[in-house]
C-alpha cells in the first residue's frame, strides 16, 4: 500500500525542519563503534607492522594513548558538535562521532598519507577527511593554547635547575633550533623567497624547548629561503629578548663572583648574543672551551631531538606537502606542536621507532653565522671557565 499523502501544512513544517541546523546528539545519531571497525579493517593487512596489543595499536595509528585521545576529544568536542559542517556522513548514513572525527584528523597528521588513503581506512571520502581535519585544526588551535606558552618564574627555575644538573650550564632556560617544512608550489606562487639553500620550496619552523623537549615558543610562516639568523630577528621572541621582556629573570652569581643572566643555547647558525649562547667554531680552542662545547652540544641537542620527535610523530611535517595553502600551513604546524606538547604533558610514552632516525633537516648543512656580540662572547668565556672549575673540584 502506498504511504498516505501529507497535508500542505505538514509539508511546510517538514521544509522548515530541513532548513534548520540540527546539532547531532551523541551517541544515538552518530557512529560510536568506529574503533572496532577501524581496528579490524586495518590490522588484517599482510606484513603489517601494527602491534597485536590493542592499546599499543591505538598509539601506532594515532600517536597518543586512549586516555590522551579522550582528553583531546574533550578539548574540541564543543566546536565539533555545535557547528557540524555538511557532508559528515559515513557510508552507512550516520553522522560521524566526535571521536571518529578526531581519529581521522590525527591519522592524517600522524601518517602524512593522502586524504584518499586516510579516508579509505575509515570508510569516508576524501572531501570528508579534508573537512574534518581542517575543523579539528581550527578547534585545537583555539582550545589548546595553554599547552604552548612561556613558563612562569617557578617553572623556569625548575627548567634552569635541570639544565645545570644535566649539562652543567647555570641559568640556562632552553635550547633553540629551526627546521624546514618542504612543499611543492604552483608555478604562479613560486619565488626565490620560498626557495631554500637546497633548492626546495619550504617554510621555516623555529622553536625553543625545555629540558623535556617541550616547545616553549615557536614561530612559523616565514619562507625557507631566509637564513636562520634572519629568521630569528624577524620574530617576536627576538624583539622581546632584546627589549629585556624575556629571559629577564634572576641573575645567577657564580662562586667566582661572575654574574650570569638567563640565556638559551643554539647552534652556529645563530648569532652569539648575551641571551643566546652558541658554540665556539674555531679549531684552536682552549681546553676549557673544548669542555664547554661538549656540554653545550649535549644541551643544544634537546632542540634537535625535539624536532626529530615532532616530525617523526606527525609525519605530515616530514613529507613533501603537495601545494598547501600557505595561509593555512602555519596552523597545521602549530597544531602539531600543540599535540607534541600534549603528549609530553600527559606523560604518554611514544613507541621507540616513532622519532626520525636521521636529522630532522636531512641534506641541510648548518649555515654559520659570523655575528658575535662582545657581551655574549664574554659570557661564553665565563661559562666555560666555570664549567672547567666545577669539573676540577669534582675530580
């Protein structure tokens, strides 16, 4: 029997309902069993390196523990539920749950695989992966800001204490480094600014990290064709340090009566400044400076390792990006840094093979900066002498 015809009034009411934006109600209207179907589908591949343990398998695919995953979902839930974009329907006609949306975005960032490949793993289309990932990035960029900020004075004292204990560097507040995010660009957008020293089109990411490789400050969006020293001088971090608004905490007075201000350590591609101590690059250096250089290198490697961890965990940053929107790319990079910090703050343990096995910027030689500030040079000398005297006392 044919269904009964609707009255004109009922039709009008139906049209009104269709035009309204309906907020999905979880879990009734959404797909809540996404993990079981994803796990079954993506662990049946012959020769797969996926761990057999489900908890470890979850980390393998999404880089975070289930607990941290739930926390990330709690941060973005309101944004993803209250403004559902059109088309977020899976092949069975159900709305995607917040958890599945977050999983899709994390998998895209973690694997760096194409949107088509990620979509196939979840049973959704390429356009859904694109929409979901960008909405997640927008939400987390806003909701997770508190995971990347300059430390307060109490936390900074803890950081300085760790650097001194581990590396013998008193009053050291962190380590700095920079890396290239490589991309291809349409012919109409190519320029020498974006073409770097290795003839790649790239965007810079610079970061200062603490003793746990947590990012304390980042800057991105600048063309990879610049030198690292020029990149530094374009940043708010540089302006704040030069104006005395950052790295302006307690001065340390050493046993020899020498005053040491707060500073960070960086490589020879950075200028030697009163607040940025770089290694001595001469061949004929004193024994005290040679010992200092070893300790300095160990501390500076924290930043190198942090970038290797970042680009190994979120592989979208280590692969060549295909014609990205240069206005959106800084947000993608920032969110990967936020996720990096969330993992550290949540005390998650990454699988040992996640970090890049090679340098985070393979093929890029360190461009030596010749700028030397006399005050920075004097401070480096004082640090080297202090370190040598400390070693002599201990021996």
